[in-house]
C-alpha cells in the first residue's frame, strides 16, 4: 500500500473514533436498502440490539489504527474469514460492502473531512483487507471441495435430548449418508433455517458440543427469550426448540472456527458459563477420550440446577477420570441443589477461584455470555496471563474483551 494512503487513513482515526457507530448505522441502512437479499447473512437480532454496528465500528477503527502493522491485529482476520466461510460469503459481496461503506463515510463525516483523497485512500485500504480475506476464504472453500462439501448440505435430525430446562441437543446426520469430515473440538457449524412466515432465511452459528464421531454432529441450543413482534432475537433458537422434530431436515454448513486446542504441553484450563459449555465440552470430551496427558481443569458457572446442562455427564466424567479437576458454580441454590453432587461452589468464578484452581503456566479456553467472558478476561489479565495463552469464542458479533 502506498505510504501516502497509509498516512491519510491513519489521519482519519480521530474522526472514525468520534463517529464510528454513526458510520456503521448509516452503512447498514444503505446496504439493506440497496441489497435486501443480503439480510440473511447478517444476524438481524444483533442489528436490532446494536451489537453488530458497534462491533463493526471497532473493527474499522482497529484496522485504520494498525494499517501499517497488520500483525498487531492478531487472529482477528482469521476469525472474520472463518465467519465468512460459514456464511458462504462470495467475492462480489465485498464490492457491494465496500461501495456502501465509502458512501457512509462520506455521508457522516461530510465532504470537508471525507474528501475525494480520503475516500480514495479508504478504497485502497478496504481493497487490501478484502483481498486478504478473499484469499483466505478461497483456501477454506477449496478445502471443503476436497472434502466433498460445497455450501449448505441437508442433514436429518436423528435424536433430540433436553439437557436442561433451556438447552436442547440435536443429533444430526447427512441425508446423503456420506462420511463427514472431522472437525476440531471447539469449532462450530452454521444452521440455515427457512420459515415461510419470516421475511428472509436466517443463519446462526452453533458450537459442536461433542467430540467428532462417525455417527454425525451434535449441537446444543439454548432457547432464548421469546422474540418480540418485529424483533428477530431468539427467533432461530425458538424454531429449533418448538418446531424441529426427529426426522426434520436442516441445512448445515461445513464446520469452521478458530477456537481450537493448541498443540503444546501446557496444562489446560477450560472455563464456561451457561451455554458457553458447548465448545468447552467438545474439547474436554476429546481430551479425555484421547487420554491426553496434560493436566485439565474445568470451571463451569450456571444459574442453578434447572439451567445446568449436561450435569449427569459431568458427574460421570468426575467419577471415571479422577485426574480431572472439575468444579461447578451456581449463582443461586433454588430447587434443592445438593453441594458436592449438583454443584461445588455458590457464587461466581472469581479471581480468587482462578488463583486457587489454575496452574501458573496453563493455556486458557473460555466461552459464555459476554459479561461473563469480559470478567474472566479481566481476571486473567490481572494475573499477567499473556494474550497468546487466552483463547475464546464470542457468541454473536466478534467483540474485544479488553
């Protein structure tokens, strides 16, 4: 990229920081007005609550601030590429997004700030990032083709298990009966749902909640609060709970995602909250099944025994694998919970509990509601744990935990 372009983009950082969310709100308005067919690749619930707009604003700002040092963005590019792969994003869609982003920058910042030179610099910067992402995504698509999987594939629901009052597991197998590619524990699949009562199809990502087996895949879905009229939040989870039956068919995309176990000899600490148990449980099951020799600590937090998913499975693991250190934390003790059986501690997973349970040189993997993850991240950073030893998955738009 030209030195002058880098200088111009970095010079716009204060303006982007001051007006980032206004730019992204205007951008999405333009995008959906001109290209309503693209709504299905965006989580419209995250649009409604503003998370997608704020996340995109932070991403634009981070890219602009580090445009001369893209290595500082770490795995952010890989996370975006994996998400795009799971949605079947195509190169022509980048041109649509770029055109509307430039329009939004000009409209919000005005012609005095967003001059022709500024827009030209941002067009060049955007194209650089688009080329990087397209290149990585094409690698992922080529790998999927080798595995004999292109786009979304028809799966049948073979079994349904209620894991708690609000979490239900769906066991899935391909309709064509072909062998499934193995996935790495911690990865997710995309589920496409088409409902004639909805204005467009919806795509959601769900972590695979067990180690890979030849029989098929398993996802475990939390039923979110009932969607309000016109607000799609919770729409897909309610559909999967209320309308999907054994024998139902779902369109599934090949597994992806970068929350995977690192190949080293460090002790492993798994931390989950609520439905964040799903990718963590996949990792735990694989490690125990493969007789991984590393020390394993697992800390799980949930509201109470009614929301506690996989409680029976965890009791069996603690019984069968005495080398596993596993502790469950309940926020409250309603419903007659039994200490030492249903739960180990009352309250939250605090810095003191992390200090108590976690080896100093451990690798950390954590997932859960965003406030939970931010608290865990801050606790771990307070212990001077390096970022390269912290691995996590944010459900919904990717956000920084810092």
